[in-house]
């Protein structure tokens, strides 16, 4: 039953691959523009056997996750601070409002000038791109905590640290995690984009090199590899959310 359910969920993807294969075999598109799925699959297998996929994926994940963790470590306290202090909110909300929709990748040349052309600039770029979603979610989650809960806790003598640990953090945790779930794919996208612009090892750098050599199977294999890494990372974040919120009504409606 689980296998049938899984096959039904991926049936549109299977249909798309079959249609893609039929178009390439019928000669409706040139292999240079759109290589056949079996050619891309062969290139994928070659990357896996040679260890190239593991190397590139590990480098991209390293840059994305380090930048993502830095964004969370800085962004969550910043969002809580913005929500808790009116003066801080007055000073920072315009910056967050302007920065959130802004294309952050435009700052990559600046970070390259400041931090060089190696991993530091890519990680800083990832962190800068991801932090706005974390800050916005942390601020919204903190401001959304029921005021009656806060007043009741204060009336019973709770200190500020008790208030944060026992009331604010549990109540705002779903919103915090939502911001992190948004920031993680942004981190991966930014890491790949930075690698494509700067070159070097990594999934984005491999696709850039394949494009420079007109290697269409390599480009499409890189797209599939990036998708696989992204799916694994998102699934891991979803599992973490389920574990941290196992007490919450979202996953425990009868609790």
C-alpha cells in the first residue's frame, strides 16, 4: 500500500520523464538542447561512481548549512529583540522591510571584495540571504504570543528568563521553525548561485564548468543532483520540526 501511495505521488514526474524521453527519441528536440533522460541518468551514475557527486554535494551543503546556522543563530535573537523593544523595532523594521524582497545575490561582488573569492564570501552570502526570513519569522512569532499568557506568568512571579523559556519560546517555536524552513532552501539556492557565479568546486561550480564546455548532460545532471540534495535537506528540516513540535497540536492534535 505504501509503495502504491508513493508511486501515485510521483506519477506526474514519471509521466514527465517518459514524455521527455519520447520527445528526444523522436528527434523533436536536439540532444544538445535537451539530452535524453537515459543520457542524463548515465552521467549521474558516472558522477556517483567517481565520487564527484559526493564531493560537490558535500561542499555545497557545507557552505549552505554553515550560512544557514549562522543566520539562525543571529536571526532568532534579533527577531525576538525587535519584537520586544519598541526602539529597536523602530530602527530596524525599515531595514528588514527593504531587505526582505531585495535580490541579495547582488551583494556577492561586495562580499568578494571584503572576504575574498573562497568559502568565506560564499558562506557570508548564504547567511545574508537567509537571515531576513529568520528575523521576520522570529519577530512575528514573538509578537504573536498571547498577552494573557505573559501577564499571567508575570503575575505569578516569573522572571524575564522564565518568561522567555517557559512561555515565549514554546509559543513562538512553530513560527521560528517556519522561518527556518523558508531559510534553508534559500540557503541552498544561494550557495549554488554563488558557486555558479564564482566557479570552483561544488554543485553550482560543476554546472558552470559543464556549461562552459557545452556539456548538456553535465548541466542537466547537475540540476538533478541539486534537486536531490535540496529534497534531502528539506525532508531533514521537516523531520526536525516534527521532532521538536511532537507536543504541539500540529502533530499531536489529541495532546
